[in-house]
């Protein structure tokens, strides 16, 4: 209370303290804002971040591959160096060029790993809000801490050690080249999975290590006490004892160092029994870790595969209609990704060789974990869930991600059509109505019906296709007559004009064709393909 | 073989839509249901309905002219629908039967049971989903033709004795009529089930009994029909 009173009585003291940041702080804040608002700086940093850290970035794999080639060539040069006089260029390449590349990589990684200017601004704005002096030391400490956390991480330490051969004059440092091999962990995802799986068994592995260490310690001391004074025994020093116990407990048992006294052999029996326990315990830990995480690993693999897909249909819900639709799409060469909450359905989808994930299609987090780009990757989302409620809910989730997604939904009950429409479904398929229409069509005009369904199903070799008039076709042909459709043994049913949003049935030869128009053509597949090529061939 | 009467078996969700769609188009549409409740539901909704059972009591249907009647088997239960189809085929040998199938497996059973046409609900739904996404314009046109939303129609015209088209090649007829309508295909009279798409069989000589499948606007079709029949 007293402090508040004081502050209100003397506002100038607070504001003068708050208004006068030092020159250094001002420079830091100005610099941070300049960097944060520079689109060029942001784009460059983003690019390097993607290249070094973002596994879904398409060019990262090329970078990783290049680094792996460098690592292996470095090791090969080291091996050659043992027996042969290394060629000058290779030595130069290994000691300077590769080390330099690794150094640059290390520095770039150090740069992109945290957002220092952002941290600086955050602290500054927080202090501004609380009307207190900018605590520059606090901000710098946070920046330092973020970088330090990176520097002391095992991966960064390995990176640093891999640069060491740069100081090749120190002979021992040349061996640090081998640390470059550990860098492979960074560039291969499988190795990362391996680390990820074992990291879940940290406690068990630590327990095992403690157990093994205690046994080794006790066994080493015991064997030393029992054997060291025996002139026939090869165990003369504490190091010999330690060496023997590690060789024995690991069940390797070289046999170069063996106990000779009765007491020593008693110790050996104990260590051998403990060794079996240690090995079986270690094996079981690794095996259980992998069994437990097998589904996760497969899921991760599936996720990264899906991220890499170019164009696909996303089917939400894997019921009988979905099965039929997915298999038909797959047969026509399309890629399909299935989402469903049900384990058995997902299992079935996987058995049908589809990309399938057990995720809730109505949950935003599912799409976040998938990390897909709807605008670039998804052709359309097909909602085939078990009820209209679920389809409406899923549509709204999708719409909240991107309003341009092309969504098709199955309608279960006629009365819900409006709700689906309101939710933003682009195409509604109501099978009951469709069957009704088909029955009516068949009852009235069976032959016409068969013709149309044959065209739809692309049976009898004929199909009805859409050909979009692109720049090339538009520059090649002025009007419908120029296309000589009949000469290609095709029928031009109509032209969908983009400019007037109108469908012209059986257009006259004088009808002008423009870019963006769509031709509806009937004919044999091969003829349609031939016509497609002909229409794109540069004629003028 | 013009359909005038339609008999629909069953009044479940798919059958209801069928009855709705065909109701206006034919002289009579009658629903046959397996229980009283369904019969009264159909009657309440303004349709003519009657009770029936799956025992071989097909004499009740003999008053229908088999040439003018279409029987649609649309019972909800797959097994019952197959049983009904086989019973109808046995009892009314000349009847034209359409049957609704829920799965592909069920569809082949209905074919074996003697249905003239089997519409697979699953297949049709999957086809339309893919069509809407892959060929939106084609689907739109097909939909308009099916729902008769535009004056554009597909019709079948049977060539009768004395038609001026007899003896002409399909190609020359198509060229002559090109301005008005498009002849999509022809069903060869001698080989009843084989289709010849105009694009492929342009040398085909038209004969009596050939069925032309024509797409065009109402007026053009009627004038063509007048000229060729």
C-alpha cells in the first residue's frame, strides 16, 4: 500500500526511470526490431531453418545426403591415411574444406535454433507494458540460455567435435573425424527413430547401467584382492581386474586374462551369472522398447510419407462406401489418404494398401499433426462418415483450416441437406435420390440409360472426358470447326464457356474457343488421348 | 415395350425415393410391402400400397401386362430381396425386373436370381462421388439430363419398317443431323446387346429394329423422331 502511495505521489520518478534506457539497450532493441521487420532477413532465416531442421522440407534430403557423402569421404580418407601417404589434395579437402563446411553448418544451426531478436522484443514489450526500465541483462540472459541449451545438447557437441580435425596438427584431434560418423544421426530419420525409441526406456537403461557398474566395481575389487598377490595370475593391476570383469560380465570372455585361484574362480562364477542377467535384461529392454513403439514408428513413417505426397484425396470415415470409392480411385491411379477413429477400419484400410491414420477427422489437432498443406496437396476431401452430424462437424473443422478446400459429403438423411450446405460442403451426394433417378431413367429409357452408364463406367472402351482448353489449344484453334473433331472419330457433346458461364450443347463450327473453356468429348480412350496430343501440338 | 406401370417391392429409404421419382411419370405406381405398418405409411404418403408375403403367391400379379410393367425389387434385407427376385422370376417368367443391391456380392446373387438389371447402391454412390470430383462438368450435364432440369434429353428411338434411315450409314446420318442433335450410339438389332458408339461404328448400316440413342433438345428430338419413324 505504502509503495503504491509513494508511486502515485511521485509519478515523475517512475517515468524518468522508465523513459531513459541506456544507449546499449536502445541499440539492441532497435537492432532487434530492424531484424524482426526485415522480410529478407526473415526469409533467409526461414530458409536455413527449413534446410537444417525441418524434415518435411523437400530440399533438406538433398542437404542431408550431401553431408553424409562428406562424412563418409572423410572417414575413407582417414582409413587411407593409416597405410598410405595421403594425397595433398585429399588431406586439404579433409582437414580444411570438410571441416570448414561443418563449421559453417554449426554456425548456421547456432543462428537459426532460437529467435534472439524475438526474445529481446518480447522482454522489451513486457517491460514497456509494466512501465519499468528495459531489463537488458535479463533479455540477454534468456538469449544466452536458449543458445547454451543448444550448444550443450549431445547433437551439438558431436557437431563441434566433428569440426576439431580442422586443428589437424594435433595428431589426437585427427581421430575426432570419427565423431563425424555420429553426425549421421542428424541426417537419417531411421537413426533418429532409434534414439527416440531408446529414450523412452531411459529409466530402465539407467537401472541396468547402475546394476552393471556395481557388479563390475565389486567384481574388479574382489578379483584384484584374490589374484593380485598370486604370481601365476595374469591379474596384476586394478586395470587388469577391471578389464577382466567387463570382458566377463559382457559375456564376451576373450580368455586372455583368467583367474587362477580357487577364490578368483568363485568370483568369476558370480560375474558370469550376473553377466547373463545383464545381457538378457538389456536385450529385453531394447526389444520391449521397439515393440511398444512399433505402432508409433509406423505411424511416424506414414505421416512423413503423407507429407511428401503431391496430390491426394482425403477420405474421412472408412465405411463400405469409402472402401468402394477408395479402391476405385486407387485403380485409376489416384492417391488416397484415409482418416478414421476406428482401429479396425484403419487396419483394414492399411491392408487395402491405402495411406491410413487413426485420427479424428473432426479434430483440428489431427490435421496439425499431419502437417499437410491443403491448398497444395489435397485435391478434395470426401466425407463418408457414419452420420450427417459427423459430416457437418468435420466440414466446419475443415472450413476453419482453409475456406478453399473442395469438400464432398455423403448425405444420409434428406432433411439435413441444408445443414451440410450451410456448413460449406461444395458437393452433396445423396445416394437414395441417385438410385431413385437411375431407376426412373432405366424404367423409361433402358437403352439410353445403358449407354450413359457405359460412358460413366468407361466400359466398352468409350468414355466421356473433359478437355480443358489451355493456352496452347486456344492459340492453335480459333473455333470448333478448326478442331475437326469428327476426323478423330470423336463426338463433341458440348462446350462449357468460362467467359459466359454457359454450357453450349453441340456447338456450331463457328463457335469461338477460348482459354478456360471445357470441351466434353465422347469417344474411345485411345482416340481421346490422340486428340489431346494433336490439340496441344504447336500448329501455328 | 414402353413401361406404363411400375411395381415397387419394399418401402425403405431407397424404395421411397424410387417411388417419389417414378410416381408422376407412369400410369400407375404401386407399392408392395411386407408388413401392415409400412403399407399404411405408404398409403399415408399418398401412394397406392398393398401387403404381400414372400410365399409363392404370384397369381396376384398376373393381371399386370408384363410388357408394360416394370417390377422393382427394393426390399431392405439383402437375403429377402434375392428371395423375392428368384420368386418373381419363377412365378412371372416374362416380367422385367430391376433389383437394388447393397454390395457387389449381393449384386451378383441378384443377377443369378434372374434380375434383368441390377443397380448396385454402393457402386452407384462410389461412381458418382468420383465423377463429381474428377469430371465435374460431365457430372453436371448427366445430372441435368437425369433430373430433366434442362430441355436437353437422351432418348432411344427404335427404327421401324419404312424409316428413311434404313440402309444408310450411321456416319452419314450423324453428319446430316449434326446441327440439331447428336447420335451417341446404336444398338444393333441383330446382336441385341451390343452397343456401337457412333464414334467407333461410323460404317454401321442402319437396319430395322436398330435402337438409336440420341442426345439433344426436346424440339429437335421430336422432329427427328417424326422424320425417322
